[in-house]
């Protein structure tokens, strides 16, 4: 499957992908860029929980089919061991990339596509997208956990988990999964040679370089 995805994506010059752990600022950054430029924004999370839902099949997308067919998908995911959680996410990532590649094959224009990449595994992503077209935003685990605990925008997740059996334990598990994924993303990004940028240090000029086009974003400061 990876070979097919590679053949569909690798030589495309119009894809730029932003990855990073939760609370690293991917969505804020990508939406700001899209607002001030002609890039086409592709929000991976919106697709995973949106139009992909109608496309998951047990045959081609077994990981996501198992997840979303569970009585309570959130409880199902948080009941996995950390090792099982990582294994599930890697399998799900392949399925997301397959669906993304199908969407790119069906595009009718060649505008630059900026992908708000969700929790994409760098090692896997580097197999199908040139590493120079990927950047990884970094935020400390301490800052990420603080945001999950206190930010109004994250309140809905804590509320949903509070309704699960053993809610306190599940919340701790959620934070442990968050740390695991962030650690893996940063380690793999470094190992693959993907540029890692601290969330507060991403500048307008760096965005221009990354996208390979002029953006109408004023100033040089952080976004």
C-alpha cells in the first residue's frame, strides 16, 4: 500500500505538510496562512472525523473500522495499552494517507495544498512526502498538558472523558497517550531529517521558504 501512496504523492510539487504533537499550534498556523494566501487548506482531523467516515471499509481500513464501530470509540481507544495505542495509530495513519492520496489524485487544480497534518508519524510520512515539504512544530509536554488542563478550546475533550467509566484513570491515560505520541513524533522527525521548529519561533519568512511562495502575512514576528 505504501508503494501505491508513494507513487501518487511523492513527485507532487504542490503539497506542504505541517505535523506536531497536540497543542503545538498546527491548526492555528495553517488557518492563519490560508487566510492570507491562495493555498488550499486540508485539515486532516476534519477529514478523519468528517468525509472519511463514509469511506472507511473493513477491508481497506480495518484500524479505523474497528475504532469507529466500537460502542464508545473514545473509551475503546483509551482502554488500549500504550503499546497497542501506538500500533493502532500507525495502522490508522497508513489508512489516512491512502485516503489523502485518493483525494489528491482527484483534485482538479494545482494550487498549493497546505496540510494541517494531525498526528502523522514522521517515519511513515517521509516515505510518501519529501522531507523538505514537511515541518514539525514542537511544544513541551508540560505546556501541552497545561493547555489540555486549562484551555477553554480543549474543555470538550475533558468533559467527554469525565463521562467514561473510571474517568480519572482515563484522563491520566489520555495525557500519557499525548506524551507518547509527542515523544515519538519529535524523535522520528529528528531521525528523518524533518525540520523541527518551536511553536513560538515560526516566522513569516520561514513560512515563505517552506511554502515556496509569497504570502500576504504582515511582519516578521511569530504567528
